[in-house]
C-alpha cells in the first residue's frame, strides 16, 4: 500500500504517452483516473493496466474501478464540461491533473464549436477542464500541461476560429504555445497560492501514434516522456516551479517561446479563450 497515494487524472490515457504514464503511476500505487474517447479502448486499457504483473502487486488494495474511467470527446466543449462535472461529482479531491490529450492531424479540422481542432483539444479542453476542476485541487495539487518544442506565435483570429490554418504543424505549434502561455498566466494569477501549474515538453518525436501519422517515423522510446510526466506529477524537483516550462529535450527547466514570457500577450490569449468559452455557453 502506498501511504502517499494520490488521485491523478490523465486525459488521453488510452494510447501512447498517456497510457504509458497511467501505467507507471498506477504501478507506484496511485489512483489513476483514465480518460478516453472510446469506451472499448477505455475498458481494454483498464483491464490491461490492472491485470499486469507490474501493477497488480502495487495496487492490490486499490484496483482500477470502472467508475474511474471517463468518456469524452475533448474537441466538443460541452462534452469537456460534462466530463469535468462527472469527475468533480465522483472525487472531492484531485491531487494531479495531467492534460496529455492532443491532436496533430485530423481528417476534419473544424469542430462543432467552429474552432480548429488543434486549438480545441490542445488548448481549450485543458483550460476548461482545469478551471472547472479548480475547486477539487488543493494547495499542494499539480496541473501538468503537455507543451511541445513546437511553439509558434498565436494568431488570435485563428484561435477564435475566425481564420483557418492550412498547415497542421503550424496549428499544432500555435495550440501548444497558447497552452504554455495560459500555464504561465495562471501561475502569475495564483500568486504562489493554489495548485502548481507547469508546462512540460515531454520530448520530441516520441513513439506515439501522432508522430507516426504526422512524421512517418517510429519515434523515440515513449518511456522518456512517461518518466518526465511522472516526475512532474510527483517529484520534489518541481516544487516551486509553477509557471515554468520544462524542456525534456534539454532535461531541464528552460525558456519557452518569448511570447510566453510576455504578460500582456498571455493575457490577450486567455481573454480570447474566455470569450470563446462564453460564446459556446461553457464559461467557467
């Protein structure tokens, strides 16, 4: 039994990096809340993690509960809100949120909310989910936002769905910088109080489905990314790091894109996100 057992929510936990991280955290004896957008995959992942020799011994006292699996399409803002409400209903306290789910390429790039799907999943969903779960987060809680080495200046009109982005890489890079900017903004707003919030580049070109589809490469060992996410969630090295950016390609805290260091630009991005959420009827 783990005397320091934490309740950890991981989005996009049915594949790749999210799955590897969920497996690692569960093996350490923590309660892992799984999110996915396929009920079949969620059930399979739950059974796989709970049934493995590596994890079973660590969690004999806390098997994966089917009720701790959450189904939601994060490209649909109303589903994100429903998801957050379900988690808050089931858990009075969340110790860690790992906003892992992400999209790079998609057959349909516009969502039902008229947003680019990269912004919807990679930026709006973690923003909304975290804000809605803020009441469940203690002073010692952590929010780990998946950033990227790919960061490009955010076009506010594109963020708001007023202008399309033809290039998938640029859309992805903008969405990741927007998330990194919100992380920095929220940390400044918290003023050292409330949950720690940190942006993490888990490593470039890891062996995920996203990398295989987007770049045609097998990718690097996915455990590289899982290991740093576990550290960001649990280790003392991240204490006092709220608002910072950890670049796992360098193995250290580093400077993000310069726009993430500009408080006015960060405020503008956050204001745009807020206006879109209000327009969609899911403001928090």
